[in-house]
C-alpha cells in the first residue's frame, strides 16, 4: 500500500491519531491508551498485515519519552512508524510481545535502558544490565556514569 | 523393501564418510598445502601493505622540519581523544606572533587506527606507519610525542 | 639375536642362577612393573606428539615445531607443565572418589597390557583366556569415568559420565561380537595361539568378507569405547566443556589423558593381534624369497608397525568427522552395528564349520 | 551504582517464565566462558536429563553502550565504533551508518564509490560466512574445517589489508564514499581469490555438507516455521531458511543492488540444515556479484564532496542493510546538530537470539550447539 492510501486506512482505524510528515515512511502518533488495540488491528487487518516488527526503541526527549515502533509487512512490503508519547516520570505502556514475539526481548532492553514499564509483559527482568543494578537508566539523557566515562 | 533400503543407507553412509577421509588424507600427505606463517621467524621477509594502519607518525625531513601547523584538525577529528596538540607562539623575524606546535602528544593506547586524523590533516603532516609490534612493559611508553625535539615547521607550509 | 625374547631369557637365566626361585619371581615382577610404567610414559609421549602432528598436517598447519628437533620434545615440555601444575580438588567434591578415579583409569590400562604379545615369545602373561580377559577388564574403564563424573560435583561432569556409561556399555557388545568372529575361526582364546593360527595368512585376508566386516565393526566399536571422536561424547568439548574431567587439573588430569592414549594403544594392539596377525610377518604363500625378506624384519617392528597404523586410522577418524549426538550414537550401535555383527558372526560360524576359510 | 546482588543464585526461574523446575530437572550455566558460545554469551539452560526445557539468555558481558557513545561523537566519527559491533561484517555495519548519514545529508554517492562499497560488502559477507562455516563445524566436533575455512578467509583479509589498511575493523566507509581509492593490486588479488575459492569450494561439501554424521546432526533440528520467524523478528539466513523472503538487498535495494544479477537464496525446510544451505549458497551468490563487478568498476571519484563539519537536518533517518547475519537497521534521531541526538542499532543477532529458546525446547543439548551455530551469533553484535 502506498503512503497516501495507508494514511487514509490508518486514519479510519484510529481517528484520534495524528500523522507526522517529512519522514521516509508513514509516521503516526498514537496515545498510549489506544496502542494495544491499535497494534492488534495493524497485525491482523488483512490489507495492512504488519507482521514484522523490525525495530522497537525509545527516545528520551528530556521532557517526555517517545516509544518508536518500526513495522513492516512481509506480504505487502509496506512500512510504517508508530510513535507513542510517554510520561517521563511514570512511563507505562502495554506490551505487544504477544502480538510480535520479538518485542519481548526488545521491550526488556527498553525497560532497563529507559525505565519504561511494560504492562502485562510475561518476563520483565533485566536483560543486559547486571543483576543488582540500581539507579538510573543508562540511555536516559541525564545518566552520568562516574566510573566508565562515556563522554570525551 | 526394508532390507534394500537398510543396505543402501549403510552404503551411502560409508561412502560419504570415505569421501571426507580421502580429503583429509590428501592434506595429510601434501605438505606443500600448509599455510602456517612462522612469525617471528619470517620477520625479515614480512612485508606489510603500504596502507596498513599501524601507528600515527610525523615525518621529518633531514633538517629536522615537519609540516604541522598546529591547526588541531586531527585533534578534533579523533573520536577517542588520542591526539593532543600543545601550541606555542613563536616570534617571526618580522616581529609577528606565529602559532606553532610545541608538542603533538599521541596516545597509542587509546588509538583505534581509524585513520580519521590523517584524512583531516590539511597539510599532510601526519601519516600512518606500518609498524605493528607495539607491546611495551610500561604503559607510559605508549604516550608519544610525535614531533622531534627542536623541530621546526617546513618552509612554505601554511 | 637382539630380540626382546632373547633379552628376557638372558635376564631370566641370570636371575635364576643368582637367586632362589621365589626371589627370581619377585624381581621379575618388579622389572615387569617398571617396564610397563616406562612403556606408559614413552607411549604417552609418542602418541601425544603423533596426534598433534597428524592433526596439524590434516589441518594444513605445521604443528609443534619449537621444542627440540622438529618439535619432537613438545610432549616432554607438556608433561613437565602438567606435573608442576596444581592439582585442585573442588570444595564440594567427594574427595576420595575424586582422587581415586584417575588412578583406577591407569590401573585398568595397566592390567590390559598383560596378555599382549609385543614380539615373538615376548609376553607378560600368556594366559589361556587372553581375549576374554581383555574384553572383561576393558569394561572396567567405565567405572573410573563414572567415579570422576559423579564425584566432581559438577553438572557438566555428571552429564559426560552418564553419556559415557551408556556408550561404553553398548559398544562393548559389538566389540565383543567382532572379537568372537575371530575366535570362531581360531577356536582358541589364547593370544599366542591366535597369532600362531595366522602363520599362513592374517585373518583379515583369510576370513573373507566376514573378517573384513568384523574388522570395521571392531574399529568403530573401540573408537567409541575409548571415547575418541567422533564418539567423544563423554568429553564433548563444545557441549560439555570437557565432560567428565572438567574439574581435573595437573597430574590427575594427566593420568586421564595418559589412560586415554594407552587405551587407544591397547585396543589397537588387540586389533592388530586378532586381525593383522600380531607380530606375524606378512607372507604371500608361494613367494619364498619375498617371505624370507619379510621374516628378516624383527617381529617387534611388525607388531608396532601394525599397531601404529591402526592408531593412525583412529586419529584420522578423529580429525575428519563431526561428533554424533547421544541418541544417534546409541542408534548406530543398536540398529546398525549390532545386527550387522550378529549376522556376520552367523556367517563366520557357518564358514568355520564348513572350513571355507583358508 | 552497581551493587552486588544479595542472593547469588537469583538465576532461578521466575514465576512467570512458563517453566518450573520439576523433579529431576536441573539448570546449568552455558557460558559466559564456554567453547560453543564463541564469546561471552551466557545461557541458563533448564535440563531434564539431556533434554532442554528452557534456554534463558543473560546478556551484557560485552555491552559497551555503543548507542550512548555515539551520542557524543560527530557524524564522521561514530562510524568507526560500529565496526566493533558485528566485527565479522565490519564493512557492512559501516556501510549502514554511512548510508544513514547520506540519507540525512542527501548526498549523491559517485558510481565508483558505490561499486567499491558493494564489492567490499560482498567480500566481507564471504569472509564472515567462511568463519561461520568453520566455527559451526567445530561446534559439531569437527576441528579440521575451521582451519580450511581460514585459508580462504585469510586471502580476503589480505585484500582488505591492502586496500583499507586493516584486516578486521577497516573503517573504510565515510559519508559520501570511501576513504581511499582501491589499491592498484585490488582487482588482480580479488581475481586470484576467486580462483582459489573455486578450486577449494568442493572440499566444503566433501568435508562437511555431504557427511552423513553432519546431515543427521542438522536435518530436522531446530525447526522454525515461517510465521514464527517473522514474529520473532528473525532476518537473514535464519529467516530465509524458513522460506521467509527477507533479503534487504532484493526487497529494499540500496546502492547498486537493484542493477545486479543475483538470487535471493530461499530454503523452505526451516531446520538447521536449511539455514546451513542458505549460507553456503549465499557465498556462491556473493561470488556471482563480485564477478559481475570486478571488471566493471567505473572511473570517477571515490568520494563525494562533503562539508568538513556534517550537520544532519532535524528528523528521523532509518536505513536497513543486509549484513552477513541479517537485517541491520540504523535509526538516527537528529536535532540538527553535529552529533546524533539518539542512535539505535537494530542488530540482527539480538532478534535472532530471541528465537533460540523457542527453537531449542525439547531437543538435546548437542542440538543446542548446532542451532547456535546455524543462527551464527556474534556476541558483540547482540550486546552492542
């Protein structure tokens, strides 16, 4: 499906969503509350069929966090980006690991690196950081590590 | 039939195993296929390609002159903070102040041999040397000063 | 003149003249013990360097080439290294069993040397059930591996030991059956008589196809019994780090290492005795001149030559094949080797009854 | 910051992990130092006898936080760090980053540079597959193929050393092209390599592929269905072994891949042997690409003119390339400055590792090693 077509279809599915222009792929902003239902529709709708979540990450914008989901369809070969804005002090979002199994690992990574709490995640534990890690989440902008200098 | 299939299976297995054994026997008997390089015995004949990135050096000519103007382009280009340019101001015969390097400090222990400093240098003052035996007993020896003592900038390099 | 049997007889005569019979026997036993231990050490050194060179050439490498002439002293250096290493015993281990296991491995290997004929008339003990003795004692090897694996208090070791238990017990069967094929032909269990029966030709030639099949089965089975690749599941480096000897270090590890190589030597020696005529030279029936030349080569060289050829074949296996999985290993034994060797034994018995072999 | 955990054995299965320790079950730590993990991967395996009940990866032993490091490096500098992620396909990682920066700057890369880049990518892919082939055979207990694979790989490394100046972490790609022109000997040496490769390639089949033990160890092991492969985000040979068409070079062509003749290798069996065959055949396809290009390197610049200080416009830039292990995504969020605001590397190994638990359940411990071999896990790529 082409960009314009996809936009119309997506706007039908979720009326509250806004689109972001300028990117390479169709980019849609979704509220955190709508995300779980919307994700299921993206995966299961035959004309959309976004079955391949190829990138899941988070960006810390100092005032808020933004979850970024890159989706692709192996059937229709179209791509889209979903952005979900989260509260920085209490970031919570529903997990999508039962829709795209790959999200399980990626969400665990985001959980420890950004402190985003994924609700109903089957196994939300530290994956990369050592057991017993306390304190801030390393990829947030205000993280400073006095032992291992990262900035030069 | 079961028996023929069984025999075929065994026969195929034996055949595939002997193919592999033939190959290894070939290498066992053909010693000229050996590819081992006996470093450090072959040190004299070992030639490294001229582009090999081993270490940053600053070439000097016979009258102890280099081409570095002290512009700090290499220092800015380096991703690891490997290079530190310490500049001083020389008084030229005309009485003007001119920037020149006092020391160009190079931390070999931090260097990843990416070659970005060489690319960045506008006056071709530094280049990569083809050395690779960098081990020393003291870490301090890895911090090097690239310009020779009392060296001067070459005429005509701006 | 300078054959092994000559030297042995000289020593025996001198001892008989000097001491009374009891002392003679005791001194002879001590001498034999020293000789066996010496043989172990020498075998260990030679086989390790041989393995390393064979693997190197197969893998287009040079192999050890620094210590001594052409690297031949490399295994000496390794021995020194292993001897000066600290032999750790893990805290949670069963100390007695842990330390006894490698010794048992060595004792089993030593016992196995008794009935082997190294040269003409040169044998420690020519007992009348030689072959039976060998197949009985060799199955004791599994005890040391099980002890080592269980007492280490390490899950990898335990897994390795359990694998090894299943493996050795099942492969004993087809090794035994293939030995039985030759016994059916000879009609005797005594080593010297088995060798004597091959005076006119080795069993691998005389016994037609059944002997050949038995020989191949024997090779596969003993490779498995000595835990060598492709059947090295007890060690399985890439799966169980080092299997049953994961926790061993220093001299205790060296004993296991040595026992493995001595076991390889012994099974190859038995294979050479049963199928390739032991110390018997290679004869072609009517070529008298050729047979004469062959007779001129000392019997010990014939024996060691054949044995080392078989050892090379087993090493060749090791450096060519990938490892089997545990269920495939047992499949191979119970579904392929065992039925084949049983049918083979049946055919061999028929042949022996009808006198169809040469 | 880091506190020693109070309970040392908190690797015990969590209540929500789906499997509980039954009678006769036990757990072993597979790694971080283990001969088969080829690095510092730590798997906690729950076993019942020899049968695997659960595989649980614990990562982070070689985590260097490359994503955070890149936030303080300029667009020219950050490329070199990515060589250290998947060190076996360093060129392709650098290529992905260079492409992402070029996408932001909207620089046209000269034709010569494009061809050189593709040539280097394919050589890297062959070198990476060679190492995988040897290492995987070694995992299965055959030691000889490892050395035979290194013979061919070594000649690729020599080519790299001559042209790029380094053997493993070349840092040859720069935004706008490549750092230097190719070495005058390059074409001749590549042709020599092709000859050597063609002379030796049949030995791979003799030693490993055709071997009955190897086939039995591989066939039917580690089955992965096409739906699972997509759902778990598998890419590269791991997905193509299950029949999922996922070659980025074909689907979303970059550089000159759309003008080249090569096939996307697809196997439908979905087992370890299928993944093995995909990689073996992929080497042939790479050879095909190199043969098409080696005599047709166009004349011209090897680098586009770019500004001294690169500044990406505000926005998101995402590039996908096909590395030897699968799809590598580089996601740059720019605020308009000289350094990226946030970088995310979507590494193929991370997603491919997540499928291991699903694949391995119910199989033997020896199979796990074979599966890990065919997934071709490179640990720095997983940890980043």
